[in-house]
């Protein structure tokens, strides 16, 4: 695994995740938006996304484990971790685990669609 390719993949994945999940936040919540919650969405995804992508790439490229068996626990980890942090720190996210599930699902599906195009 080339370090430059890994860093590029991590950066691209985080950038797209932030774009989609912050966008989802704007769609999910009507204005006026709480700026602290927007920052929270950015920080939470900056925490979880690189870890999930790094572990995924390590397992995908170095084992014969089925992709679904890699993705499901990693996404569950991200959803639970993000939901827990939203529950503790958010001002306007009233259903944090549902929001996390929906935002991550949206982001994941959009990522798959982008991969199909390119």
C-alpha cells in the first residue's frame, strides 16, 4: 500500500464525507442552523472517517474477507460513535442515532454512486 495513495484516499474520502454529511445536516434541519452543531458534524466525521477508511483499506487489501463483512461493522462503529457524541454534545440533533444512521447511509450511497461513475 503506497503511502501517497493512502493519504489521497483518506483525504478524498474525508472531503466527500464532510460535503455529504454537512449537506445532509442542512437538509435534515431547517434554518436557523446552530453553528456549533455544524462544527460538531465536521469534527465527529473528522474523527471517525479516517479510522474507518484506514481499517477498511487494511482489511480489504490484506485479507480475503468479504467486503460486506468489513463494511458493516465499520459503519456500525461509525454510526454508534457519532450518535453517542451527538447525543452528548449536540444542541439541535434530537434523535442523534437516527441522524447518524441516515447521514452515514446517505454519505455511503453517494460514495458508491461516485465510484460507479469514475
